[in-house]
C-alpha cells in the first residue's frame, strides 16, 4: 500500500458559501502549512495546524464570490487545489 501524500487531501463542500473542511489523509505531516490565495497569487489566509490534526476548517464566509487556491505544504512537498466561493 502506497503512503498517503498531501495530494490525497479532500476539501468539502466545494463550492461553498461558508466553512470548508480540509481532510488530510493522515496525521504524519510535520510542519504543515495551509494557505489560501486569490487568482492574483495574493495570500489571504495562512495557518499552521497542529501536527496531530486530520481536519482543518477554514471560514471563507467573508470572501467575495470567486475562485481561490488552497495550498498545503509540508517540507518539500506541496499541492494546490481550487476552491470556489459562492
């Protein structure tokens, strides 16, 4: 069985109007950072969740409707997924 990677994270609901939950595949990501950026690359929010967490909640209810990018980074590994706010 292959080890879970950051690319295996899921995000729901997407699209959303309020809170989005990011589900991590496991708890083994050391130094995890989560950023939300807009289509211009500007970082709107940045979090460093606890190492033993598997669910990260982001409140995006104050964001304007549009497309945003959620990036997870741990060490040299990073992945980005699109988030739609309505």
